[in-house]
C-alpha cells in the first residue's frame, strides 16, 4: 500500500533478484516494496552509493515489479542515475535490490525521541522530497 503522495511504478526486475531480495526482506520482517522504495529514496538523496553501475548479466526473466515512490524521488533518482551512467531506472532498481539481497546494503532503524524528531525536521532542507535526513539503508 502506498504512503501519501506515492504512486505505483513498475521497473523491470529479474525474477531471481526480486526473489532473493524478497527472501531477505521477509527474514528481516520487512515488506520488499518498502525496501525498494527506501533504497530508491536514499539513492535519490545521495545517501546510498551504488555498488556497481550495471545489473547482473546473469539475471533473467525480467518483468515489471510493483514499487511505490513519489514523483519527486523518482525524478531525483533518475537524474542521479544518468550522472552515474546507469542505463535505465529498471537497471537502477535491480542493482539496488541485488545489492540488498547480497548483503551489500543494510536496513536500519533510527529511534529518536519526539524532541529529536522535531529537531531533525527543523534541520532538514525545506521542500526536500527525498527525506534525506531519514536514511534507512546503508552500504556495507
């Protein structure tokens, strides 16, 4: 289910990558759609580096897989993807999910008090659509 302001996207992702990422997400108690959305958001914000710039050449059986993201995140990720010379948004999402599945990208939660949360909101860039101050993924 999308969060407020998010729309459905359907990047073409290889079945083996989707399944491997889904397996890890289930083991961590997370929805894969959330992991994909956060990876794309953090990449767009510049807080998640790509481990490589091309998908796994052995990946097969690509088809559209549902993820949800805001238009602003999608466009920011697309601009960064072009600079990083990744051939398409589908390739970008597949690279991020493959890195997650292989343990090169890790989820983490940051617990904060209400006061800390409010301080983060004040220090974030007004109008920043990517949520750069709330990074939830990190590169190993």
